């Protein structure tokens, strides 16, 4: 048997509740009748990908991907924009590139390898979408 399938079966619980408050409601998730709806919920920033929004989308995609009752995933945004892309943040710690910049006072050296690892973390939502075996409407 496939080890990943065994792990999923042993980990499966009753339907899970999406922890939207953990992400300050930047992402909302609902699954009903085989359809999971992931809504980016930061209309004031045109749903730009801040760390909070990205983390919420990744958790929601993981939940949809692993839920056997979900047959299709809808990714949408609230307000007038689906998403305006990465949050620029003007250096306030909420920019798309802040995740792979060296942090002031960090004990971790600002190596290229560390920057690449952090950049790949930021690409996790795209990786899940590409590898998920369920159709996605965005």
C-alpha cells in the first residue's frame, strides 16, 4: 500500500474546521456537496499575497486536497479583484519579498540557500494547485 495513503487514513478525523481566525479572516474556506470554495478575503488590498493570505490559502488547499468528499476546488477573491499578486508592503514586513530577505538582527546568515528555501516556501500554493488531483476553478 502507498505510505501516503496509509498516513492520510490514520490521520483522518471528522470534518475539519478551517481556522480562518488564525489568518485574521484573510482566507475563508467552505466545503459542501463535493465543492470546496477558498475565498481570499482582503478586498482592501485587492487580495494581494501577504504572508497571512498565502499561509491561509496553503492550509485551505491542503484541506481540500486531502478531503475525499471534495471533487472540485474554486479559488476566488472578495471585492473587485481576484488577486493583484504579491503584496509590496513598502518594507513594513508584509511584502511578498520579505519572506526571503535577511531579517535585521537574525542569527541566521543571509545566504543564497536560505533565500531560495524561503522563496520556495512562498511558491507552495502554486505547487499544491499543480499537484492536486482535483480540478480547480479560479
